[in-house]
């Protein structure tokens, strides 16, 4: 694919000049290459497809906002800051953009301001600050007051035909918890804002096909109400009510509006999996026949509506993909796939295109995200940028979805990655447990953590244990109140399956994970000491009771509503299930952990505050001489800075080497 002049400029600005490709490189990439921030991201077509917005790295290593004019191949940097990076971007209309800021050079513990909100024309003129970020001076000269720091982009594409957008303003309770989300219509030129009258305490707003507020989900206690705004009268009416945390037979999730105003929702309607259905607003009922139903997967994704047509839907099965209803778009997808058959290629469209350009994001299990422009008239595909240019697909290891039976017969999906060029047999195995736990753990795409471990010779198994979402209601509900019990058995059964298949060396299995995955690591060492040679826990829960009671030294960000209504149903009741909590508490049974253990925590973590790690470390250290302990003072719930990620994974590499790797006694 030839690189025209304007792309060479982008590559220069973004420092995307990659080293020469090698056919079969022998040495794996350095550790830092797996954990670097993306060097290119955020490409976004204008509503008329005449321009492309991109984020490019400047001389001060800060992300800047640049606009490429696709009509003459010119490029212009239109926004840049000395102390922050351009973050999320939205096109307001074909000539104007809105964006916020973030800071890729500061750990979460040191962040003291909101993201701010700004708007600028595509030619760099009329830059205006719309919302403040504390700790930085306001740049606005408007007669209208700059909005408070807790004002955010809505992440919904509006009408894109005026200077106005809809933004969210978070309203907090006296205890600093989120109470509801106010919606404002904001003129990005003048800074004037007008609030939308809400039907209650709204947690989610949904814009219709014309970009106007049409639906809201309100919450009182644990009850969610779906409310619809009549286009003619503006009056709100309630479509449905159900439990916000456990759902119910009548529960559904609003998905979006079609070009004719049809509301589409996600619902089960007696099925195990979520499907997409039309909602009949006249009868207040869900149309039984699904628009999209996926075999064995809950629908996760969104509708693609452009230029007055419902063209298709993006969704997630093993990996992200698109189902096109429009024959012309299906044909366009086939042309692009023929040019890049080794990757999954996601096509992004402009709202009302006046040029033949579409944006293509390409990836696979061995290829990090790449961006390109496709010209539908010429059939020409032009590379724009590479998120991780130091990574070469030829060096990466293939990932596949497997299934194994749990001891009670439940089928457990899992992701298996075997090191490239290995025999695939009798390998040291890392069982990598996802956090959440009530989320989906992985999908088929490049994963820096997994690929790093595989590059160092380790097989990696990522179980989607019961309780994981995305695989149907039965799989999800089977994990309720099963922390340390059947959820833990699923993980151990996966490791034993890998051993039985001849993939894993039974003497060299290590369990690892963050957050809930860290909890499962500790419980794995307790429940199955004969199976796991070692464990790695970062930012892990160490006692279920501590999530309820908290601690005076640092407040948790778990909401009171979640503790009152959600956790007792999904995790357990602190009074009724006290005995179970004690039996499944790593702190209470720390003396049973004698295997080598690496513990890492963030001092600024609000999800699993540091006292989880400190109390457990104090409990385990007297009985276990092989415990490595590290605290990252400025980090929160996960490692935000590349330097932290590099330091942590260097520790992991050495820890694994001496316990199950080439440097271990069992080798």
C-alpha cells in the first residue's frame, strides 16, 4: 500500500516510523514493547468524510489533535497542551470538533482534575474551553460560565448538523457517590448550555435517530425504570421497571433507535442468551422475532445507522465483527477482507458521506490494532497508523477458544495461547484469571500480557469461569455466591484439563490475576496446593467482608447501593453468609499458603484499597518465607503508567523463571 505525502507527515508527527520488517525474527520483542501506550489511536472520520481527526504525539510526548483534509492531503495540528494529552474526540459537525483531555504521564493517584471539555474548528480557529479542569486556568472568554469539571462527552453521536452537542453532568450525593446524570445541550461556539428536564434520577440517556433525547433509564434504590419521551408532547412515560442488579423475566436493555424511530432492545424472552429485538412502542411490548440472535453468546454491540438507513450491527462472539443488513456494505466488507485476509477488519462510516472514504480498524490475536483508509471508488487501501509498531505478528502466538467440562458438568469456555514454535506439550502454564468477576474476561485480539508470557515460553489459559458474562444467563447465574467455591473449581478444572491434554507440565503451573483474579489466585493456592506451584496477585481482593466494611484510611469506590442491593445477591450477604465468607477468606486462611507468592498493590486504589494487600501480607508473611511485596505509591486499580507496567512485569518474569521457568528446580 503506497504512502502518500500527507500520511508521511502523520507518521513523522506521530513518531510511527517502525523498524524494517524481518521475515522470521529470532529474538522476541523487549518487555517494554508489550506494555507501551498505543502510539496511534483515536482516528475518526468527519460526518461528511472529507476530513479525518487523528491524535499524534508531539515533541513533548503529548498527544495532539490533528486534522487531515482528505480532499488535498493537507494536515494541521489544531489543539495541543503542554500539561495534558488530547483524549476522547467527537465531531460536532463537519467543521467542528469537541474533545476532552487526559494525562498519560501521571499515575491515577496524582490526577487532581476532571478531563475538561473543549471545542475547536477543523482549521484550528475558535478554540473554546467549555468545561473546567481544576488545577488549570480557564481559557474561555465567553459571557457564559464555563461548565464544572464533572461535565463529560456523552459518547453518543448526535445530529452533527449544528454547533450544539449533548453532554453529561454528573450530580453527586453528599457522600460523593454518583446520584444521577444530568443532560445538557451545549453550544460549542458560545458556551451556552440548556438543561434537559429529566424524568427522575437518570443513570443513562439515549438519543434518537435525530440526535435528540428520547429515552432515559432512571434508578431509585435497586429499581431501574425505562422511560420514553413522546416526540409530539415531550411528556415522559414508563415502559418497564425491573431490578437493576438481578434483572428479571421482563428486563431488557435499550440499545438504540433505527432511522424510522424504531426502538431496539436487548432481551432474552425465555432464551438463555440476549438477542436484539424491536420494541413496539404502541403496545409497550417486545417484538418476539429477533433482529439478531447469536449462537451461544449474549449480544454485545451496537446498531450501525448512517444516512437514514439501518445498515448493520457490530457484535462480539469470539472476536468483534459486523453483520451487514445492507448488501452494498456487505460487498464493501468483502472487498476489504480480500485485501487483508489475515485480520478482522472493522469498518467505520461517516454519518452523511460526501466522499468514498471509510475508516478500517484491523486486528487479530497476533496483530495489534492498525488503522487504514479505504477508497470505495478506487479500491485503494492506505495505511494510516499502527497502535504498537514494535510488535511483529510473525513473533506472536496464536490464541484459540477451547471448552472443558467443570466437575459438575458445566461447559467452561477458555482462551488458550501456546508459545509460537513450541512443541505445545509439557509446557509451564500460567492460569490467568480475569477480574470483575461478573464481566467477560477476554476476546480474540492481541493482548500484551498474554503475548508477553507466551514470548517467554509459557502457555496461558484464561478461563471464562461461571459468573462470567456474555455466554448466556445460565453461565452467569451459576456464579452467584460462588466466590472461592464453584467459581474456584472451574479455574482448577481448567488447569487439570490442560495437564490431561498434555499441554501443561503438572509440576509447573502458576495461577495469576488482578482484582477478583487476585482473590482467585490466593484461594487457588489455598484450595489446590497440589496443583499450583506459585501465585501472582496484583490489586486483589483479600477478604469479601472488607469490601462491605471498608476502612478508615481509604474509602472504597463501591457504591452503597451496590453493597445494599447487588453484592448480597451476587456475592453474598455479610450476615446470612458470614460462615461462607470466613471459609472463603484468603486473610483468614493465609497460613495455608506456603507456595511462592508475588503481591503488588496500588496505594491510590479506590476499588481494592491498599489495606486489602497490607492486611493479607501481614497475615501470610510469618508463615511463608517466599513472599515478594511491592506497592506502587501513585497507582490505583491497575497500572496506568508504562514505567509501572514494565517494572511489574519484570518482576513477574523473574518470579516465573525461578518457580516454573528455565530457572526453576522443577525444570
